[in-house]
C-alpha cells in the first residue's frame, strides 16, 4: 500500500506534475462555453463530495417518471417515489440527481442519456457513469487509479485519497478527501469496475455498442477525432482497447448510432449525426 502523502517537497512537486498530466479528458484549446452547452463540467466541485452516482435512485426515478408521465422533480419531491423519510431529504436528493445528471436543465448530454435509457437497458450503468464522469471533476480525478488497475487487483482507498490530494494540493481537508474517496469507490462499484464492500477488487466491465457510441460522442465533443477517439480515456473507462472500441462502433453502426469509414490508414468516426437522428436530439449536430 502506498503512503497517503509524499515524503518530501520535491516528491510532492513530482506527484502533482504526474497527476495533472495523467489523464486527458479533453483536447487542448476547447471553448468552455461549448463544453458547458453540451453539459460537460471542466472544473469545480461535484456531487461526490457527499453522494455516489446514486444508480439505484436514477434508475427508479426514470422508470417511474416514464410510467407515470410526470415531471421528474415532482416525482421525487412531491410524490416521494424514492421513499425518502423527510421533505428536506427529498429536496436534497433531487438536487443531487439534478446536478449529477442534468435533470433540471437537461443539456444535450442528458437528452442523449434519456434517449438511450429505454433502448439500452444492459448499458444503463455505464451510460450513467459516462454522464457522471462528464459532470463531476472529482470522479474524473479517481478514474485512472481504478481503470489502470489489473483485473483482480485490490484498489486501495489510500491510493485514491493520495491521488485526490496531489491533484488538489491544500484545497481539501483530510476528512473531505476520505469522504470523496469512499463515495467515488462506491460509484466505481455501482458501475461494475470494482467488487467487494470493504476490500475493493478490480473487475472488467462489459460495455454495449450503445455505451461505446456514447463514449465516442463525448470524446468527439471533448475535441478528439478519428483514432484518438478510440484511445481516449472515454474508451478506457469502458475497458476497451482501440481495436475493441472500433469493433463496438461498427456494431453500433448497425443500430444507427455511429458511422465508421476506413480507407488505408485513415479511420473516420461519426456519431453526432447518426445519434441525433436515432435519438431525436437535433442539437447534437451543432455541438
């Protein structure tokens, strides 16, 4: 197990440089307003300061909302479909879900999630994870520690805490970092990347073609194109090599969610227009 903090100042500087450069979720030079319009949050805090990805709650809410045809906020706050004991807890639960998944304003990424929800039932957990990663920078901070672990290896909470510390030097208290690490590890357990209640072991997830198309869409909006989509962190969190990602996108093409063209060494990947048409999310063509 690695120590919770570096031993000296020079080691701390090195750790910070490594941590800040460890993962590229976006390419350089992207406009923040473009990312925000899509629903991506490049920086700031997030729901994982106090909660997890809340998969059980989001799944129950979307199922109830679709069945009753009611406003999602009304389902949570007024109808108490999630079974919370007090009105204040219902309001707080709605705020967390609305923040993490964009349920109130429903930016483009949320509309894609909702469009895929009924069509890709096996992929719900990973689709929810992709949105949570897009909208919570703290969860993104922990991704490489989990994704890079070998299948069957233990993921130590102390290492996750250390990663958060070096990426936010002096910003967060030890108590907050512990809570963040616990909540993020719980999310990686809900997504299927980790198993175990106390001893967290890495396991491989099995993405659907729709998961891969969604990841390719997010990667595209984040500035990646062609082969760089296939090797991006958005595919790594699905446990896909570039070759596997390309195969999955070809299968997504059969579902109308992607278009793949290869000519020699050139690979062209298009997901905006196919997904806009398939899901009825017209603004995808303009993000």
